[in-house]
C-alpha cells in the first residue's frame, strides 16, 4: 500500500530529475558540443562543408558581445563567422592549411602569394570590411595586407603618421591592425582585429573612434577631456562609449545599447546637450 509519505517522496524525486534534465539541456544550448551546424547560417555551414568536411566540429560558441559564431574543430583549427554567415577569421594554429581554402580568397591575392612566396604557409587569415590580413609562418613569419579585391597593400602600419603610431602603441598594444586605408581626403582609417575602427587626418590628428563590435580601451577613453568622461560615468554608469567623433564644436559621443544615448560636449569637455539622431553626420 502506497502511503502519503511515499507518494510525496516520489513526487519530489521526479521533480528533481526533471530539473536536472532541463539544466543539462540549457547548458548545452549555451555552448553546443559536437556538430551543431544547424545553429549556423547556411553559408557558414557551406564554408565548413567545402573546406573542412573531413574534420569534426568540437564546439560552437555564440559570442553575442562580438556578434560572431566561434567554431572550434577537433584538430584545433578555429573559424569565426559573422552573424550573416560570412567568415571573419581562420586560425590554423599548428595545422597545415588545405589549399582548397585559397578558393575563398580573391584570385589576385592568391596569385600574389604564389608568385612572391611560392612555398608559403598560412598560419592565420582574416577577412575585414576593408580587405584581408594574411599571417604567414613560412618561408618567414610575416603579415600581409590586401584590399577587398585582393590588391597587395605594402607596409600598411608603417605608413601611418608618427603621432598615430604613438597612440596605437600606447593604447592599443594588446590589439593588432587588420587593415589601413586612406581615402581621397587623406583620412586614415585603421581597422583593428578586435572590430574597432579609428580615423585620423593626414596630419595624424584624431577624427573618430568606432567600437560597434568591441569596446575601446579605458586608457584611450581617459585621454579625452576629464569633464566629458566624468559626466558620462556619473550620469550613465551602466553604459560604455561606442563612438567618439571630433567636431568643430568639440565632441560627439554615442553610448551603448539598449536605448543608445547621443551627446554633445565642448572642446574642453563641458556638457552641451543631447544630440539628435544621426547627428554624428553634422559638423
């Protein structure tokens, strides 16, 4: 005969088992173990099938802070994809690169490598909005930069004005430069591999910093007028600065989501007013 006490004990045990099962399932969703390619965009799965069909997937991590899927293969190779499925980075570590992967690069780029480095071996390759960065480990350790069409762009970081190099070394030494472009107005745009972009004029003067997919270093933020940074920290302690643009009146700042805030400050850092939407395009 089942007593009330035994019945209650059975209910408690069933409840514990159900909770354990749910916890296990939720943990699996945070970082998928095994294949899990159904979590990726279609073009990302096609990229993996075309280039790594014989290698199993170890883990897939959804990095919401950086808006990327980080895929680690069983042999240690890491592949990062944007949320739209475009590949951002392939890090081979100590593995040899399958030559089929060259098909994912512009023909002009691969032709340059074959001509100038016939025995080349790639350790890492990055795909950015400005082009490509290729890290070689043979015949020598070297980083090469290419435009979106595959045109070789020599000595990119070395072409920067000296005062810009000082800023990069002082505040961004832990990051690396993925691409440097110069537009018709001689504005240098530095794209960091972390996802941040920096603009400087031809004299090396700061124009703007954009951290849509990353955060700007504290040291760099604190190099701006203390009144401005203090105002932001006091009134918006839970937000971070995602954009700073130098203006004729001073500075325009945009803070992080949700509910992004746009602010205007004078050249000395005094608060002026909230900026209108898309006011960063104004002088």
